[in-house]
């Protein structure tokens, strides 16, 4: 395993969910970290993750989420560019994914990830990556 891309749903489970979901994600992430597997994500993850804190106008929670993400990941968030946008369009055309999902998958591929950690079963159609579900 080269690297893991962490999608938004597992992070929401880690930070906001009830115990069974939170603990399952925590165990999986800890195993990868202990094995020295790099964890990556994109700016889209940050956008999606911060919505509840922004909606509530909670600057402290916004800071907590950003810090937790920064501490968890092995490097900076991928910034999506024109190249990734076109590649995401190809994935959308091939698999009929929603735009955010296609952008996340392309971000993972761009960062050299071979595992995509999510909780979206529909993304398991993607043949370019191994998709692992948070609830399995």
C-alpha cells in the first residue's frame, strides 16, 4: 500500500459521529498511521468538513477541524487545478459519479494513493483505486 486518500465522510465520523462509527474510523486510521502509510486529502474535503462549523458561526470549531485535519494528514491538501478538473470529467463520463466525488477520486490518483477511504458505496465502481468503506 502506497498511500491512502481520506474522503470527507470518515473525517465527519471521526469528529462528529456516535461511538461505533467514530471508533471504527479511528481504528482504521490508527492502523495505517502505525504502518507508516501516508494519509492525504484535498481542499474539497476541507470545504465539506467545515460546513457545520461555518453554518453555526463557530470559529473555534472551524479552527479545531482545520487543526485535526492538518495533524492527521501526511502533507498539504491537494489544490484542484484544470488538469484534475478535466480528469474528473472523464471519471464522471465513465462512471456517472457526482462532480465532488469525481474530483476527490482524481485528487487521490494525483497524489499517488492506491486506497480511497470513504463511506460512499457508489464509488466502489471506480477501477482505478481500491475503495474501502468506513463502515466495513
